[in-house]
C-alpha cells in the first residue's frame, strides 16, 4: 500500500510540476474533442480493433499447450478487464496480473505457471515488436534524423542498443532444448524460488519452442503496434505547431510507450507526459506534454470501458453465490 501511495504521489508531483512550469495545458485536449470529433471516433474504432487483436494474440499463446480450443469471448473480456485495471493501477502492464483472477473463466484446468507465462510472453512479444519497429525506422531514416540534432542522434543510437537487446531476448526464447535444460537446472538451484522460477521459464520455453506460432504472434503484434503508433500520430499531428511526419512518430513513440510500462503510475500518468514532452521537443515540437495528454485521455477513456465486463462479471459471481446459498439445505430443529 505504501509503494502504491508513493508511486501515485510521484505521478501527481510530475503533473503538478508540468502544470506549474506551463509544459502541460489542457486547452489542447478540449480543442481536440471539440474540433476533431471524426478523428476521436476513428481513434476509438481502430483502438478497439487493436484490443481485439491483442486478445487474439493471447488466445494463440493459450492454445499453444495442446489441441484444446478456447472460446474467444471470455479471453476478450479478460483482456478488456486487464486494460481497465491498467488505467487505475500503477503501470501500463499492472492490469495483466489481474487476469490471473479470471483464469477459471477461460480454463480452470490450466496451471497458474503456464497461464502467467502466456501473459508474460504476450507482453514480451508486444515489446519486441515495438522495439523492432523503432529500430527499423531509426535505421531507415538514420541520415536525416542524425543531421537534425545531437539529441536525436543519441536517441537513434539508444534505439539501436535496445533493438540489439530485443534480438538477444528473441534468441533466448528460441534456444535449443539442450541449452534450455542447462538454464532450467541452473535456475532450480537458486534458494527458495529456484523450483518456481525453473517451472515458470519452462512454460515460457514450451511456447517459444513452437516457432511458427511465435512468429505469427510477433507479426500480429507488429500490426497492432503499427496501428497504435499511427493513432498516436493521427491524434496529435493536427495539434502540433509544425509538421510532424509519420516516420518521426515511429522513432519517438515506442520509447515513450516503453517508459509508460514502468509500474509508476496508472497508464503512465505523469511519466508519459514528461517523457513525451522531452522527446517531441527534439523535433522542435512545443507543448509535447499537452499533446501527449490528448492521446493519454483517449486511451484512458477507452480502457475505462473495461469496467463494463468487470462489473458484469462481478454481478454474475455474486448471483451464483446467492443461488448456492438458496440451494444449500437447511436443518430444522
């Protein structure tokens, strides 16, 4: 509880500082929802498609264990609920852990280690695709970007470093069986958590061993990230003080999105504002925090709709408990 309070305090302090310094102004947000209604509606439409594709990617990972088929609707509802909690709990990925509470709605026979492994790998694949896009666009536009400023040159080089890290992580997921066994035995020797860690990574490698499935999930994730970055650009570009080409969004947006995943504030509140304020300034774009706030509000509005399946699910559980109480035999004296 103390940790959550401190993280929320940090995000509130960041927002207060941005407001006080004039870096954050809600006027752009009001302008967007007043003058760009078609863009706002198209955002919610395409963002819902991204959400559905994200649920489909998770479904593919869940089905990797065997021939058993899973219904898409319970997975979509659980994924949607996870998005809701991403917006009210610290971190843009914290809601993923909430999905564990809904395992029984998808398949009660799945082991917790495998279920958690699919959630972890689902998020990791999303991260890998985001970094891949960032690395590719940085490479393609290297000459133009590095000639703009020294700050951007440093960012591009940092992007390459992260890109190499992503390649390394992907290689780890596709390690030969003998190497996997070596590491699993190594993990199992760690005191207290060794066996659990070994079992968890074993589940990850079981999924990773199915390379066609892994590559399909990665390609699907690239499609999701392309749509997401395009939506970010589509929302803020009409509000910028100068031209903001799409390729620039593919270079800076992934860095900002990655920073938002840190468990510091709900949906990256405050943290994302500060990061994008700095990143967009490298392209001579003013009011970066205010521009990001427009996108931030759009995402939060969509994620909050995840409260609908959450409330419905809670009401069903409560109703089932009441039905069980009524069915319970009473003993007369």
